C-alpha cells in the first residue's frame, strides 16, 4: 500500500495548519493511501492525532512512500525530512518576513530566516510544491521549485457542529445595547498582524464617526512582547473600555464574535492566505483589509481592499461600510460567494486532484 | 441595486472623504503624530525608528531590572510554587540585578555623553540633513509658478502626496485644491493656510519614518538645492522605496549654474551642498525604477540677459543668442519621474 505521511514543526489541533493537516490526512486516507501526522511540538489536545517526528522509523519506509512537509517556519523537522531517502512534497503556507518579528521576538525571527533557508534548499529535493495561494506559489517558483500547484487551505467554514457560545453572545449583545459598531479581527496577536494599526484606526474612527465603536481582537498571543505593548498602547490611548484582547477562544466563542461583528478589519503586513478573512465572509461579516501579500487574492473583490492603512483611511472605510446599507449588502453577498470558493468540499476536490495527478505522474497505483 | 461593486469608485469616494475630513480640521493635525509617539513609548527599540534621544531614553528605561518576576498562574498550585521559588532565590537575583543595572546605567550614561559631544561637533559642522539655506524663498516654493507643472505631473495619482520643504504650504494648498490628498513637511515651523497639513520635519527624517510604498507622489524642493551629493543620492533611494507603484516623484530645483550665478564666489564655494543638474536627477531616479523626464525649465528673465542691438547683423544676433545660452542657462527646472 502506498503512503503519504505528513510532517509539521508543530501540530496544534486548533490552528489553521493543524486543522489543514487533519483534513489532508482524511483526504489521503480516502484516496486509499496510508497517512499519519508527525510533528516536533504536539500540544496535549493533538496527541492522539500526531506522533513525535523522531518516532518515524530510521529505515526507509516500506512500499511507495512520500513525505509531505507542511512548511510555515524554520524547524528541525525540515532537516529531518530532508535527510530521509523517501521522495518529498512540500505544502507551503508561507513564512513571515523575519524583519517583521526581529524587534519583538528575535528568536522567532531566527526561525523565520531558517525557514526561508530551508524553503530554498528543499527546492531541488522536492517532487512537488503545493501552495495554498497563487501568492505562495510565486514564492515557491522564485525559490526554485519547478513543479508547483495551488490548492487552498482545507478548512471547514461551515463549522456545522458548532453553535455560538450563548454566554459570549449575551455579553456581546449587552455591549451592543450601548450603541456603536463592533470591529473584529481574528488572528494570532503578533507584530506582522499589526493589531496596533487596527487600534489606531479605531481611535480615529471613534473620534470622527462613532464614539461608541468597539474592537475585539480575537486570537492567542503570538508574541508576548507585542501583546504587552498592545495592552499598554490601548491604555495610553484611553481605549481600555473599547478594545478587548480575548486571547485564544473556543470555536463556539469565535462564532459568537463573528455573529456580533459589524465589520472585519485586517491590516496585516503579511498573510500567506488568511483563513479568518474567509471565515468572516462565510458568516456575512463585511471585510475591510489592507492590500498586502496574499490578501488581494483571498479577498478577490469581495471586500474593501485599501492601498493605505493610515488611521483616517481605515476609519473612513469602516464608516462607509457601516452606514451604507446597499454597499454592505453587496459586500455580504460577494463575501458569501467568495467564501463558497473555499468551501471544504471544493478545496478538498482541488487538493485531491493535485495529489491524484502527482501520483499518476509518479506511476503510483 | 447591482451585484457588482465598483471598487475603483468606492476607493475614490473613501479618498475624497479622507481629504474632506483632513481639510475640515475635524481631526487635529498632530493626531497621527500623537498615535506614533504613544506607539514609540511602548514598542521595542528596533521598531521606533532612528530618533537618538528616544532610543537612549528607552535604553535608560530598560536599564531598570525588575527582580520581582510575575507569579500569577491560572493554576493556583503553580502560582504558589512560583512564589516559593521567587522568595528562595530573590537574594541572588537582586545581587545579579544590581550589577546588570549598574552596567546598563553606566553604558547609557556614556552614550548620553557621547551624544553631547556629537551635538557639539554638529554645532561646528552641521550635518547635511540639518542645514537650512538662508533665504528659503527659492523658485521651488513659488506655488504659482510651479503649480500647473506639478498638477499635470500628478494626474491619475492616488494616495497621499508629500511636498518636502513646502515652506508656507502654498503648493500643498494648491494640490489639495486640485483634489490630491496632499500634505507637507518643512524643517522650519511656520503658519500654513487653513486646512493644510504641514508637519515640522526634515525631508529625509520624515521620509525614513514612512512605511515603504506609503506615498502616491513625492514633491521634492528646497532640500534638493542645499544638501551634498551623498544626501541627494540617498534621497533618490528613499524616494524609490516610499513611493508606491504607479506613483510619481517631482523634483523642483534651481539649476546649479543659475544657482551659482546668484551667489558670491565665497558663498558658492563654501556652501555645504549645491543643486544637481536635471540630467543627474533623472539618472538617480531612473536607477530606482523610475522613468524620468525634464518637464519644465524656467529661463533667466530677458532683462537679465545680453540684448542684441535692434537691426543688428544676423550673425551678431546669433552670437548674442549663443552667448546668452552659455552665460545664462535655465534658472530652475522640474524633473518628473514616474514609477515603472
């Protein structure tokens, strides 16, 4: 029996890449392949789904086996995979530009640089590079990958089994009674996600348009130094009562935040795809985003894409989206159509096609 | 209601709203600056730019070593264990912290002293970026003269337009009136027309502080006539980074030959910098992925040139014209560079 095993630096069942890896495993098994997940870091909730990467046998795996490396940062796992005799594939999620992290978390910047090095060095050793966006595919090409394909992140946008958290929804509803729009941004709180720019825009928006506007920054801390700065920045601007940093939340609570949001504001400097933007569109939240890296491709005209992110421009864009009902309806409709492009069903079909074609080229049964 | 969103029009309307709000003064002119300063207070030293005093101040703040590590934890037992460990080793942590703190204070003090020496040196030999030519009324600040050229050059530009060394902001006001989201920067604080945003800042300092691709267009004047060649070369590189794709750089400058003619030999020889020729700007900007052309040249007024005797021999008249060309090259020029 043929096998494609996945390797990741960290397997966190709740993050986008961890979820993607689980869906990929399901797809591969559905194609009649053996498939397991191996990782270096495996936080507790993921331990029944993944194995420590060093437990992968020292000898070449029996039968026809390929190793699929989920590349998103620098890791010892990449060097382990490179040293293996089995043919390899890379699934590329992009690597944050090191300079965006360097002032805040130098060790993360080192990992990012290491990731870029591994990306380049693996180019000649990999049979196929699968990118989650055209933007990422261009980076693979630039790094020297000859055979590439695009297949979006596998994510269950419908979250059919998850209802909104009634407690969180009730709290958000109470906030709404005081009036004012609810801004939402969902992501790890990290320098390249630029939550501080969203805070700046909120400050301008409250001053000019809506003194009761609130901002919910949902996501786990990706940088302790940045989170600490952000909290102090919010306090210094007198926005303590208007900005909430929720930290990591459950899927149910996340749904509550999406349901309560009037607008999703993403001002990231670096995104390889940006799943939360698609989630927002799927849940009928209009998107205002800064046109950086892969965001123009992900948004694809279904949101307001800004070329500048100075506070006044963002504030004006949000005010427009909040008050112009026909525009809002158009954005919601366009968002739903765009989100449908990334439904789990479609993305799974695309991923399956890519892998099936690859296996056929390799002469696998 | 149509299903298709006219994004171009929507962004233009948002831009227009931003301009209207800026002109109305609803948002204080220094609002964004205040946000920047608040950010700089808390961001790591590498993320706050190159301001020497701000960086040293941060180093001084960081010299304080807090020996009381946080002990909070979601799990009560872990918090308790942390408190016990902290109590057990605090004497050692204090001992080490005293030495680290003493070293840091000594270093930051040394840097402060060094900074003062550099300040003293700069009093004697000012660095190019701080030089301000006497009599700032150069041709480049004459909004009436240069306005039409600049407005024509900026046609189709979107995003913010910066005019460096904008003086009293007359050209900025003219650009804003023509529908551009324009603001100015000038090292000398002076009253600007109502609703015109002018920041007190050196051209290079201001440009360096902007994110890459932040500008739709950049109009350079004033500084381009008094900075040395090295600083102007740097200016071209920075312009290349800060102007977005599809953007425009306009250089308004005196011609070096005309500039020299208007000064005493001593002033001209001892000036720290001098303007470049239009061709040199074109060369510098083309190296930064621009396509440049000389858009306008202003000649020396007729009254200041050699006049041919009425009815003179055509050969004599031609020689006069040639002499005028050699003796009185254009007084000033505009180079327009579009991003390729």
